[in-house]
C-alpha cells in the first residue's frame, strides 16, 4: 500500500476556479502563488503571479519551492518539468457542473481539509437542487447562451454547446439550450444558425472584467435587431449578465445558476 501523501504547506494554483475552491475549503493560508488571471477572493491580490494556462513561468514556480502545484490537465510540458523537480501536481480538467463538488472533495483530501470540503461540496449540491425545485414545472424557454462575440457585431459568436458546466447551469436554471444536441462545450454560431435555431431568449454572459457601460449595453443589444425575426429579439428578450460567478466553475456556481434562473424566470423568485 502506498504511503499517504503529506499535507502540502506551499501550494501554487494556475487555475482560478481551483484557487476559489482552495479558499472556500480553508486552504487559503497554504496558497503561495496564483495565476495571472486570478481575481477572487480578494486575498489573492497580494500573492505572486506565475503565468497561466499558455504561459506558466516555470522558473518562478520553482523559485517559490511549492510542494503542490494545481495545473490544467492539458499542461503536459509543465507537468513533466514539475515531475523532474519532484513536485506533486493536482491535475484539473474542465467538465460538467456535477464535477465541481467532486473536485472540491478531492482537493479537501489532498490539502488536509476533508470536512470543510465536504461541507462546501454538499452545500453546492443542495443549492442547485433548490434551484431545480424553484423552476420545476415552468415553461423552459429555448435559450442561446452566448459567452463570446465581436464588439458591436454578430461575428465570432460563441455559445454554450450541449456539454460543460455552462450548459448544465442553464438546464438547472430552467432553460432549454438551443445547442443541446451539439456535444461540445462551445459552438461558433453564425447569424444564419441563430436564425435557424430561433431562440426565445438570448443571454450573453461576461466576466466582471468585461463589463459593459449602460450605453454600451444598449448599443450591443441593438446589434441583435438585425435578426428581427428571431423570437428573442422580437420579444425584447436579449439580456446581459456580467458576473464571474456565472463564468468561473468554482464554489460560487450556485449563485451564478440562480442569476440565470432569475433572468429566465423572474416570477419564480419574487
């Protein structure tokens, strides 16, 4: 039987979602550095930055003498370099909403915060189930969930496909994903495809650092009016949600899912 791994004292996270998980389960004091894109919780502002998915700063990572580095599953070169330096890694891969509590529990095991992680994971599962109950039995609007688009143009539209945490959030929130049949996390959608899908709601989600000023939001909403025959456009159901809780698959996903549910079914939350 393999010996149990020692609880790490110096942890580096290259994954913002996992950084949030670490702090949520009480492992924040063990974190000594984070990625270039980490913004939450506010504690991370004081920590060193060591690159991200595409540009990890290996020299700086090694200089900080971590005993555990949390990396994306696709960072093969980095994992090999860390293995040569005899540094343990926690391998993270984007997946569905149900995988978030699984990852949190695994992090609890690895960092010595088992009970805290179990509480957080169970809270997420209960919260999502409560949202399901709240919207149960209501009509599910056909929804186009957009997470990327060229500014002031209907070009480069990227929408949620039928797998992944954003699709799962939309389904739990009481929407019907117009791309549920496309088994990819993201779909590049032309105007012609949007016309053919005829969504009843168009929901654009953005990270907080991509927030639109009120005037810009009006201009971006006006762009969709070129597709006047689309039910969402005709019915004034083009909406914008700017909140990291929607786009980061971390411990705040219940809040993010509730925001989507309130946008789709405001009457259920009065």
